[in-house]
C-alpha cells in the first residue's frame, strides 16, 4: 500500500471540516461508489492491501493552512487498486458501464 500527499491552493478560504465533509459526501455518492473511500479511522499501509478503490482519504490527516492551502492524504493499493481503476476506466471508455 502507498499514500499520496496531495497539496492544493483553493480559490476561496475553507476549513478541515469542510474539506472532509466534501470527501465523505463524495465517497458515499453513486458517482464514486467503489472508487473513492473516506476513513475517520487511523490507517496504515497494510489496512488497504487488497482494496480495489482508487483511493481512501485519511480524514484525520487533512490540514488547511492560512485558509487556502489544503493538504489531503489518500491511501491506495498500488497494485490491486491501480489495476481495478484501469479496468473501470477501460470499461467506461468502451461504454460498458
């Protein structure tokens, strides 16, 4: 398992609670069902081995600095999760749903 350290600057001020609420809502949506996860529990790399989702956001690690600098940490299984995401993408491109 691996972790991605994603840092973005937002156009508008935000908060950790707002960022985490968005990820939690999107992870529960039909659009990202089976693709994105959001965990309130502490995670380590072995927790996500065999998980077919593209990423699981580690919500306790979310940080916001000065209102617009957002840091999000997302775990993924760099073999199984990646392969499953590529299969989903090929199916989407072929119109197989």
